[in-house]
């Protein structure tokens, strides 16, 4: 067999691999530790984005002037991130509510002058996670019960959400903590029934028309105890998925419809900054994170249906002052991983000081009319100061960002570096690793600052970030899970060996598959990274956070 790597690999690795017994190569096959599962379809490798301007759906500038949206708003919507109410600490909620009350009162007074009745296009949306997931001394009969997900929790949250201004309706979407009433309810179905009853809902989704052909649309998580994987995954069930798909199909942009969508977690492909240190590691970052087919369905609908104008989410407890807190449609082609249709994605912060991860206490404000809309920050640390973050105008069925203002310059990146540190590869960037003529990726050093990524022959995308081996979604290039942590990788080398150059019978896998190999520079030891039984590489956990496939890195010598 010809040498499949550089001279270094020939000296340190090739001989070891050729001398491996058949049993070592058999260990490369995906192993099952929990019975058989249906295999998933092989993902398509993302195409290179087109540079043609004909695919442009919008543009944006950094100018804060030139807004095409007047103060004559047809709708005004308050958007609250994760509340995590603690009944012992209600001061921050009272302050936050006081910041929205004059906004609503002004909007209502204008509608009354115009002869309109009712809420005057005003609405309030809570993005879920309503209760604090700790014991809050709320139950004298049980000092261990978590407050989140209990009847007391949802009744208190409903009282708070109903208390902003008379006649202002509220809607809520379920988050990953809203069915956590484990000691009060035995099943998700019982917990969900209480949640719906308390909040006056028949179903976990909602649709509200706040202006002519302008809809607020929400979907909530409905699984906790019954989760196949980690319980804190935000799961939108099939019924809601079908309902949402039908809704966007029957309300096309060509007929003037405009939809604003609300979910607790964002969909994959949104481009929002995420918490790679925990939610990516745990597999609960994106909507339907662990379902390979369903997690990309949301962004596919966004790309196909230009009626979806903005999508609001919470979940990360991160502020709205960094550039990763809001993303826009791009000029990329429809097949690009960065294609976001005509939709602006917006992260929403928190109201209570003890729940923020980066010292921000902020909410979102959405307001607009038939010409476009504004996405604003209501800053609860600055007496409710309103900052316009983006102004979006409508041109036909497309959205054009006329102004974008973001105070990223005041963000203390050094202080919150571990929290907000984030990397998502892009097609053609400097970190992309190419295969050599022999079908291998040559070994390279792993340091904490190594940025590199590549596609496996099967289409899976892997990469190095912050000393860790990460798997990325192959169609959006968004991070989906940790493969190997930094303590096992830093100061080693990594390469990819195409097994077409090896004996396929001994390998126990198809010819076109490849092997990820770790090389110990000091001792010359070789370790081989196995895929999971479904072909993925990232660590997956059950609902109690037990790793399902713990023995995926095999010593080969």
C-alpha cells in the first residue's frame, strides 16, 4: 500500500495501521449499545454559494438613519425571553413590566384616536421557560420540588403576563422547562394539559392576526419525560410541524401575507450565536436538535416561503448587544448554508438579573405597518430605553434592511469570552481542509486556537474549534455536537484516512468511508474515532444525561 499521508505519518502511523489486527478494524464499524434504530438518510454536501446578485433578497447597511418606517405603527408587540420566575424575587419583573406599559398605552391611545377598538394591534408574546428550575420554597409539603413546570409556576406566570395593560392579549410558547413539574405530574400529557388550561390555550401553538395580513405565529415544546435523548431538547411535535407547514403554504408572500414566528429555541440555520460550551455539548441547542430530518425542516420552510419575515427565540440567556444576536437574509444562492430566505432572526435576552449569562437584562419590541417593521431592544438596565436594532422595509415579497444598529463595541468580549465564543465554518474559508490525491487529509497539529473543518466522504462535516472536535450540520454548517473534548486532543495530530486504500473486508465498512485518526506526537500511539450507529459522530445523551455511545474512541495500538 502506498503511503497515505506525509513523511511524518509514514514514520509515526502508517506502519502501525498496517500492522493492526482485523479485530481493530472491525471496531471501526458503528456499534450499537441500545438496540437497533432506523438509519437516517445521508445528508447532502452543501454546494458552493453563488456570487450572482440575482439571488439577493435583501441588503443591509450599518447606517442608523434613513428609516422608511414612520411612527404610525399598525402593531406593537412585546417579546419576553426566558422569565424563569422565582416567586421570592419579583422586583425585576415589576420593573420590566413598567417599561412596556407606556409603550402599550401610547399605542392604544393612537388606535383610539383612529377610531379602533380593543388592543389596537398590541400583543405580548412570552418565549417560554416561565419558572425557575429550582426549589423556591413554594411548597411547604415538599422542599425538594422544582418550581418550573408546576401549577403554581404557570398560574403565577399567567397572572404576570395578564397584568401589563388591560385588553392586551398574551401568547406563550412552551420551553424546555415548562413541563418540568416532575413530582406533581407523572406524564408529559398531564403536565401539558395543565399548562394549556392555565394559559387559556387549546393547543401548544398559536396564530394571532395583529394587522391586515400580519400574523404572529408560535410553536411550543411538548416533550420532557418522554424525550428519546436529553430532556431539555426543545421538541416541536409532528402535529405542530404539519400545522406550520400548511400555514405558510396557505399564506403566501405573493398575496401580501407577513408572518412573525416565535419559538423557545431557534431553528438550525438561523446563524444566531449559540452556547457551544453547554447547549451544543448537551444536544439541546436547536429546535428538534437530535432529529436529523426534522431539525432542518424549519430553515427549509423559511427558504421556501418568503412570507416568514422574522423569527424570535430565547433559550440562551444572552443579551442583544453582540452581532450574533440578530441575523439577516444573505445574498447567497438557494443552496447555500447561509440562505435565510427573507427572514430576520432575533435572539431575545432575559428580564431578571440572576438569569442572565452576560449581565444583560433586555427584551424585544416589534412594531410596524404595511411598509415594514422595526426590531428594537428594551433595556431594563437603562430605565426601559428603546434602541432600534433593525429597520426592515418590504419590497414586493422581499425584505430590505434599511438600517442596522448594534452596540457591539460596548460588549465586554474578554469578560464573557467563554460564553459568547463561537465559530461556524463557511464554505471556502481558510480553515477548510482538502483531501490530497490519495484521498486523505494530511495530519495537522491540534492547538486551542486551531480552526479547521472538512467533509467526510459520507457528507458529515467535522471541525476543530477551541481545541475540541465538533460535528457540524452538513447542510447549514451550524454546530450540532461535541465529538471529542479538548483534553483528549490538544497537542496531538489529527488526520482523515480514506479506507479505499485499505482492505475493505478487514475494515468492516464500505469502501468510500474514511477514518478519523488521532496521533500522539510523543508516543506514536494511534486512536481511531468511531461513528455512532446512526452514522453521526457527536456525543448523544439520554434524558438523564447518560452518554449513549461512550466507547467511540478506540486505541489502535
